[in-house]
C-alpha cells in the first residue's frame, strides 16, 4: 500500500483546510485508515480514524466538532476537513493505513499544516 498526502499549507487561525490521502496498491486489504499529526518536539498523535467496512469514525478530543474524516472508496482516497483551525493544530499531518495482512501499518510522507495566529 502506498499513501500520498496533499492539501497542507499555511492558514490563519479560524480558517479551513482539506487534506487528502490517496491510496494505491493493495487497497482492498485496508481495514482502517487514519490521520495522525506530529508537532515539533512532540510525539505523533492520533487525530481521527475511519474504518473501511462500516465507515465508523473516531476523533481525538482536541479536534472533535472541528475536523471531519471521510473517505471515497471509488477513488481510494481519504480526506480530513479541518475547520476553525487553531495555532496548536500546527503540525505535520500523516496518513496511515492498516492492512488486514498481518495488521501491517503504512504511512504517507506527511504534509505540513501551519496555522498562524
């Protein structure tokens, strides 16, 4: 599985961005996809996840009500709609996929999101 993120950039506080993650390869084996982020000097943290089957979602408390994760199965693409952005949302955002094959984890290269105050 290969993952490619896009859509990051610089935005003012209160603004919005939409991240995309295009998956290729053995996409039929994917059971869960998610977005993680890592700010400078901090550990990578889960932002949101979505299952491939039911499409169930889960969010970190810090983004609930502001971020929305979704997927387009026909395009093998996952999205993260981010609204009401805050400076503390500044981080490199990574796309992740978990395969049913040995529960292998795949990562994208990351996309930078910077929110100015």
